[in-house]
């Protein structure tokens, strides 16, 4: 925000900090919005307006609406209004308007828009242009000018500060200063927030701010034209005195009845009611208040309000007493036996029995707070139990995942056996033939080289098989980008020997170039589980032409992988349970029942995808649907 650095007491800069009526209002705005506005220093009001126009500043806290400013700023509803007063020496007669000041000298701050207005409408009024508001008031005080025009805050501040006690308010003009906040047209949301917040500030708070700054009361010159009219009215009033006495007696009877009704209402409320005078001494209390505090009525009357409040709550009560009408607020009160009670209080100033008093309604909320504390404790205990159950479920999932890993490792041991059977047989035959080759004299340097090379390839193949299985069971630590077809082929390689041994045909139908970013090892574990299940289903059905189809493609930015077999499909009565943990259709000892459960957990929790079953012609089809960034 940018400010007017020299507009006391509306806003001004002193020791690099902004002060004034507008700034005190801004403090309330900041408290309600929960933000702090940064002050951008400027050397003049003109510079502040230029920075707002350029977009360097977001808003001006105190500005009046003008046609030129409407071009680059929107305005909040006015939050302060001040009529322009005529300020003259204390011996000057009452001023009804500018038309009666023709031929007079008016002092006014140089650059003021009011100067152009006066020159245009009242050219006979001589204008004395001054450096600022203070100089205009000083010129009037010294008799160099007949009058000046200023708002009450500006006049009051300078007269009090500089001891210009010979000045008075000689009248009011029809013009007024309506102060708004000027907001850059680029900040409509800020305009809305400022408007809403300004409207939420109670009038009493604004009045308190004005009283703080207006610490001098200007003498107002009376308009004696009304004296004669009043004199005429007095005669008529005297004639009505008799009638007035009659009305007064009737009114007193009605007032007595009203007081009795008020007493009845006071005693019939559910909340404690306490009435204090404006020095905050007790006047009256109802039955609920006496029961709550433990005092008799005579103990309450004349006691200051602090007696009923714990010392640590005095600051809160003092702050609330500054407001003539408070919103309900929470505090504590002190009973006669020294016990503190949690209460909800609302206070308001009213006229009662011909005097201004403060009436406070008090509701005991100690039981409500106790129940709230118990509820909060129950919520905390419930949260702990929920966290405990989550931890147990996580531990259970980890155990299931470990069991699935161990089961897969068991399958892999069988796969390794199949992978190694042929190369071990080849090594055995080569070793057995070595003695015959030696006896037949076939061994020479070239033979030895061929023998070593042939058997080394076999051993390397076996070693690579071990590396492939070891890499498969590594824990994924980060996602990686890979092609799905290659991941499928790497997984298939681990099972190829077993599939070939059982005569199971594998068909690969992958669209070239389909890739994904995911945990590769976890996805391969899912592929392995699904291929193993398809193999077991085919062996159980004794299918004449067993076949597994592996496919991958992309659809609508999703990657679709499928493992399909021709083993006849899954029976409808068990289909709803196939993804449950420990559920299996295999013979005892042949399956753990956790393969499909862990596969679904990996796909849907870790890889953010879907795993579901489809019945296809002649068999089953398990579909994995994944985002490209899994």
C-alpha cells in the first residue's frame, strides 16, 4: 500500500512508520483478514497516486473518489465521512455558507481541489494558498485570513497540537469528505475482501478510533437567528405546563409498570443477568446470577466488576468493556468461594431507569467444556486406535507380500532346475567323453581350446540364469522408464524352460514401442504370477493344444497388458473370491492363495492401476490397466 505522507491525523509518516485514523482502521482490517500489508514509502501524495496508477502499489488506504482516479482505480464503500467545516477566529459570527463570505480571504492548502471550486463559484472570495493545513489554520489564527475549510479531524489535530486556541467552528458547509480505499483495477479480489472487511467493523470501533485522535473539542459558534424563534416557543411551552404535569404523572405510572415487567423478565431468564453502572459497579442481578456466583443481592450492589473476574481474565474484560455492544465471548468468572467457572458472556450498554447502564448476560459452559474435553480425548484415542489398526494392516500386507515373494521364489527354484537340466547334461556328457577322446589321441591344443570354449559358454549360460533370477527379486527403490515388451520377454525367459517342457505355446502380441514409467520389478512379479497361474490351469485341464497369449498396447493414454489362456475359464461360483487372500482352487500344498491378491495390491496401490478378470473364448483373460506414469 502507498499512503499520503503528510495528512495528519488521517494518515501520515513519522520515523518511517505510518500513523493516523486510516492506519488504525487498517489494523482492524489486517486482524480480520489475517494478513499484513506492506507500506511502500513515498515522498508525496502525488507520488503515491502515480505508483497506484502504474501498478506498483495495490491500493491507497484513504482516498476520495474523483473522476480522474476512476480511470485507474476502483473504490470501496466509504468507511469514514467528514463534513467540511468553516474554521474562523472565536469572535467571528456564524457562517451559513460560502455565499456570505464574498470579499473575504480564505486560506487553503496549495493544490487542493477546493480552491478551483471556490474560484469558479465565488470569484469574489480571495484565496490565500498555503504550504499545508497547519499554515492555513495559523493564518486564520493570526488574522491574516478570515476563515479556512477543513474536516473536523484535521482541524482538531492541528489546533490541539499547536495550541491554536483562538479558533472555533463557525459553521458547516454542505460538502463532505467520504474516505474510501482506492484499489488497483487489476486487484478485483482485493477490492471485494476490503469491502467485506470494512463492512464487518462495528461502528463503535470506528468511533473509538476517532475519539483517540480527536482530543480537543472545538467551540461551535451558535446561530443566533434561532434564538428569537426559541423565545416564541417558550410562551407556548408555558401554556402547556399544566397538560405536561398530567402526562408526567401518567408516564410515571406506566414507567413503574414497565420496571415491574422488566424485573419479572429479569427473573425468568435461563442465563445469569448482571447490571452495572458506567463505573462498572453492581446495581442489580437476577436469581440465576446469585446462584452461579454464590452472592446475595446486597453483596453484589456497589461491588466493582473486577471482584467477579479472575485476575488473569482482567485484560479480556477490560478490552470488551470498551465496546458498547459485544459479540458473545468466552471467559471465566470467580464465585464467592474462589472457584473459577467457564462462561459465555455478552455485554451491552442500554438506558435503564433513566441512566446508562451495562447489562451482561452470562451462561455457564463449564459442563459443555468438560464434555468437549471428553469428546476430544475420545477422538484422540480413536485416532490412536485407527493408526494402530493401519499399522497392523500394513504389517499384514507386508507379511502377505513376503509370503508371495517366497512362493514366487519356490516357483523359481523349479524354473532354475528346468533351466539347468539341459546344460548340466551337456557338461556331464562332455566330461564322460573326455577320457575316450584322450585314449583315441584326439586331444591336442586345438581340441583343448574347443573344449574349454564350448563348456565355458554352457557355464556362462547357467551363471546368467542365476543373475536373471537374482535381479528379478531385487527390491524396487525407484521408478524407471522401460518398454513393456522387453519386460514381458525377460519375465517369460525365467519360465521358458518349464513352459517348453510342458509343451505350452506362448504367443507375444505387443505393439512395438509401448513404454511405461513404473516399478519394473513389481510389475514383472505380477506378470510372473499371472503366467504361472495360466500354466497351472492349462496343466490341470490337460488341454491338447495349450497356449498363453501375452499382449500390450495403449488406449487413451493408458497402457493395457493382458495374460490370456485357453484353459476353459474360472467357474462362476468361485469367481467373486479369486482376489481374496488365502483363497485358492488348487490342491492342498500346490498353492498359497496369495498370488492374485498380491498382484492386485501391487497394481492398484503401488502402480495406481487396475487388475481385473475377463472371460474369453475358451479360457481366461487377466487385464492390467496402468497410467503411462505409474
